[in-house]
């Protein structure tokens, strides 16, 4: 597995990857919300600057969106859950920023458990997501020292 920046030609694969990851982990979404979010994602994801984890064929298997020191998106294709791809992608920005933050849907127990196993701690909660939908978010934070102690 290698990590590289996204390119315009990755766009279609990123949508496929996002869908596979969401279908495996976001069972809590109402069908109409899932469709609306899919439409939103199709409009911005292909152009979003991302870090990609790619396989030996240079095919994206996961992506991470970073805005300053905030993880805005981390999605791993369902075929690659539990093998260290997500951890590797989180490690990358921690080499650039001593502290990272992120928000995770409260109903997404797999993602919340993933981040907490890495050493992220809860710092707050929002009753709605960034679009005002009734999907609560848990705010998380980690520092590079804690991460290194947990995963090494």
C-alpha cells in the first residue's frame, strides 16, 4: 500500500469507494438522507484534494480529506476494513500536524471505535451533523505522541 495525492482521474473510483464504505458502516442513515448525501458527495468529492491509500495497481482503497489539522473525511473501502489502511492514513497527517481533530457520527460505532483505539479522545458532541440533519456528531482529538504510543 502506498499513500499519494488524489488526481482528477481518481474521481469515479472515489465515489465507488465512498459508497462501499458508507454501505458497510452507515446503516443508520434514512434512505432519503443516503440519496441526498450521495448526490452532494458526487458534486464535490472528485475535485476535493485528498490523500489516497492505493493498492499495487495504484487503485484507491481509502481516502482522507484534511483541512489544516482537521480530518474532514476518512473512508476505507469495505474490502479493506481492519487491515491497517485507516491507521496508515491517520499516521500521515500526524507527521505534519501535532494535533488532529475529527467528527464522527455517533451512530457509527465502527468508526468511533476505530478512532478511540488509535487514542482519539472525545471533546464534545453536536446534536446534528454539519448539514443540520439529526445525526449527532462526536468531536474527537488526538496528539501525535499519544498516537505513536498506541500504534507502535
